[in-house]
């Protein structure tokens, strides 16, 4: 059970990082 929870948390963190990266790139493109 613990390993499954760790995998889910890692997956969620990965998705959040991707969303933040996309938002950051979009803001940079709008500023330029």
C-alpha cells in the first residue's frame, strides 16, 4: 500500500511541475 501511495504522490508532483512549466513558458511568451 505504501509503495502505491508514493507512486501516486510522485505522479501528482510530476503533473504539477509540468503545469507550472507550461504556465511559466506561456507568461514568458506573453511578456516578450
